[in-house]
């Protein structure tokens, strides 16, 4: 328990210290040291994971540990990138972007402090063993990230922040109502103990009121699905991801969306244990396909490359929901895909930050010749495109193929055909935009001319490491990591999907 508390308190106290500290160097050191300490504590959990008590409000299981590790790794990468990013922002108080000037007068203390509080709130979500405490953690992520989205204090940033707060607050309110409905479903099995403890409810799932449990799942799915970015609840996501500073966009897409997904997974686990798997799986398949379809439509001829990446996140959130909805080996594929997508998307947003700094525009039509202006960034941009579209040998190919196998195993042939068709359409749409940006003449069409600049290590190493991890997961998955994914997926097995259904993942995975 002391390690779990340290994981939450370390970034929380560091965030408070960043608000109070005045020297910029001290604040940046706090950011980096807190991120490194958090990752070290997370690694320790892989070696010695504390036993989960059914009555504990805090604990770590395999699924929570996977999502915690994603958040910790991405935060450290974003922290390293932020050191140089903040220095460049300080040097350039006015940045000419598209139609006007951005005034960078938000204190650096707010950026670093909120970033650390964001990590603390995400950690709370992954370690929560109580549905109410999980809700508190998800709400805390909203409050911590709103100032980060508004960092540039531009009118578009203000609009994106307002939309983010409004839509996500409605979603989180619906999730709160879902908690109330879950308490009603569990009214007959409390036995004097807290009604919303995850493990206690799973142990007594057969005694839950079925109709109330179904209604509660709908509110969980709509509420947390809004924060996750499932269509048609995704409308805040493109604006928030596009207008945020690049390291913040990386964490929003790579880590925050997973926290909302975890809330849905916890509730779906309960439905499976209560014998309501068919109901919850059907809704997950519906929302999953709808999200991929909406993303495929909006990815065609997208004018803003950061919005392009944001709509790609909508697509991949749909794939996560689809994999869990299909069940069997699809759950394993979905959890693996959550890891692959997070690593890839965070890397791509960091790369997009380099492109934005050099070209001073987010227009896909005005960016040409990245490989000539920023050679390393150009290679990473192309590699990230291949990873995002599920091309071999990246890990996203393996996880997407596993989800396809689940659809075929469950005889969802229409779903499989739609799945492949939409992925093909998305590949074509992204290729038409990404490839011309990387190739062509550096001083091609559209003002302004790119500012030729060096590529310091802080700007390329974090993204390169994340993409290297994605590539590694496509070629080799460590036994200990595969075991954690298997253990997490086992919590979704039904009588119709015995252990052998999940074990078939062994046939697909490289050793």
C-alpha cells in the first residue's frame, strides 16, 4: 500500500512544489525527477505487486498495471520533450500561426504543476478499486488538463477548453449517475459493506439486479465514452488535441483516453461476471464500429495535421471498444492495441510539435518537404504513419490482426468485412495527407517558408524511443508482458469463451 500511495503522492506533491517554486530550472528539474521517480515505482510493481484486498479502495491488478505503465512511460517522454519545448516557448513570446499571434504568457509554473497533477489523477484512476473513487480520478483529470489546453491563451484555445469542459462535464455527470444506478443494482448484496467496491461486486455479481445493471452500463458507456472519444460523443477531442501544446496532446491521446476506457472495462467486467455479457458486448461493438466509421469520414482531406491525429485517436478508441465487444481473443488484442496506440500516438504528437515549430502552420497543404527541412523528424513522421495505420512489422498490425481474428472466431463476418474496409479507407485517407507532407520541395506552396533549424536530442529521442517500443512489440513480446495481458483478459471470460479462447493469442504472438 505504501508504494501505491507513493505513486499518487509523488506527482501530486511535486505539482504543488512546482506551483510554489520560482526558478524555472527548479520547476523543470521537479518535472523530470517526478516523472523518473514515478516510472521507477511503477517498474517496482512489476517485480512485486501487492495483493489486492477485496475491501481495499486502492490496489493494482494486471489491467490497472498495464494502463499505469502506459501513463508513466508517456509522461516521462513528454517531460523530456517539455524541457526543450518550454525553453523554445520562452525564447519566442510571439508565434505566428495561421491567422494571428499566440501570446505565450501563461506561467510555466501552471504548465508544469498541472502536468504533474494530471499524472497524479491518472494514477488514481488506474489504482482505484472503488467505482466512486475511479470517478473522482477521471473528474480530476478534467480539472488538471483544462489549463493545459488553454496554455497558449489564443481564442481557439479558449474555444477548445470551453468545449472540453462542457462536453466532458456532461459525460462525467452521466457516469456519476451510472454509479448511482450501480448502487441500486447492488442494493441487495451490500451485506453492510461498501456497495461500489470492484472486487466485492465481482464476487457477488450473480446477485446483482440485472435490469438495473444494464441501465448502469449504458450510463457508464455514454459517460466515460464521452471522455474516451467514442463517436458520436467525440466532438471535444479534435479541438482539444489540436490546440494543446504538443506534449499535452501526446498525454491526452496516449494516456487520458485510456483512463476513461478503464472505467468502461471495469463495468464490462462486472456485466460479464453477472451473466450480462451479450448486452454489454453488443453495445461496445456498435459504438466501436461507429467510431471507426466517423473517423474514416473525417480523416479524408483533413486540413489540420494535429486534427488528423486527433481523428485517428477516435478511430483507435473505436478499435479498442470493438475488440472488447467481440470477446475471446479480441480482449487480448484490444489491451495490446491500447499499448501500441498509446506509444505511437504520443510519438506522433511530439513529432507534430517539431513540424509546427519549423513551419509555423498546422495546415496539411502548406507543409511540404519535412524530410529535407527536418530529416530525423521526417523519418519518424513516416514511421509513425505506418504504425498508426497498422502496417507490419509494427505492433499495431499484430493487435489489429488479433481483433480481426476475434471477429472471425465469433462468426461476426459482417463486422470483419466492415472492419477491413474502414481500415483500408483510413489508410488511403492518411496516406494522401501524410506522404506529401514528408516528400516534395521544402519551400513548396503556401506561406510561411519553413524555418530551417536543428533537431536537438530532446525533440527527437522521446518519439524515437516510443516508436521503437511499438516496433519491438510487433516483433517480440516479452513473456512477462504477455502474461500480464493474459491475466487482464482472463477477467472477461464467459462460459461461452473458455480459457482456451484467450490462450489462442499465443498462436499469433511472436516469441
